C-alpha cells in the first residue's frame, strides 16, 4: 500500500471517529448542563461539537509538517506507508520496502545491494552481511570488498526497529504532536466545568 492510500484510509477513519465523538460530546455537554439545572451554555455545546473536527485538521497539518521535516532535514521516512529509509554516510541509505526484513543499501548513483541481514557503520565504511557474505562498502570511493571475518560490532540483526533506533535517536520528539490535542481537550473540559458551576443562574446570551 502506497503512502497516499494509507493517508486516505487514516483520514477517513479519523473523520468517522470525529463525527461520532462530535455527536457524543455535543449531547453530553448539553445533558450535563441540563441535569445540573444550569442555563444551557450553547457556546460550549458548539465548542464540543467542533472540537473533534478541529483535532482532525490539526493532525493533518501536524503530520504534513512532520513528514516534511523527516524528508528534508532528517532524510528518513515519516513512519507510515510500505517503505522505510534511513541515511547512511555520504549519501548512501538503507531502504526497506513492504517488509522490514527485506533491506537493501542504495548508493548515491542508485546502485543497490539487496538482501541485507546485518549492518554496522564505522566512519565512512558500511559493513553489511547478506545471505552469502560479509562485505565492506567505502562510501567515499564506492568500492565494495568482501571481508573474511565479522567485526565484533556486527552482533545485531538488522530490522526496521533496529535501523530506526540506530539512526533516529530523536524520533520520539514526534510524541509532542499527538499530546497537544489531549492537553487541549483536558483544558477544555476543565474550563467547561468551571463555567457551568460559576455561572449558576446567569442567562446565557447564546441561549434562544
């Protein structure tokens, strides 16, 4: 599945979830006020109805910014779709398509060495093991040679997760993005409860 299909699927799903959440939150905010005997503050009902859709819009913009940052600054994939890539020295990169255990090294000239099982980097050199041999790639000269012994550091099998942990030490910064709507929703709930308890019998100008 290409990244476009994945994005369409997720945003269709988020849109459906937003519609359900919108109805639930709108009804809940109305009933809470009515059950407490307070004047129904319609601006709060409208706010809760709109909040899920605003969240979906925020997610779309935040993901576009995150994907651009990954592509242009960090040279890694944004984490969805059917392909993954991480940078290697001097314009080389490690690429995986469809399955994270099917990795290949791609050079600046787009030459490929597939079937990579293990990987390590020492300076400008890439050490990689495929099904038949261990080889060394000098990323400055693009020279590739087979080596006899496995260096001591080549002990971890390569897979999607290891590759990302190896090159994406700050990928966890992305959790700040999804956390913002959660914080906003909690603040909205606190503000709502304070408003309905503080305004007791005051007439709401939004109320017909």
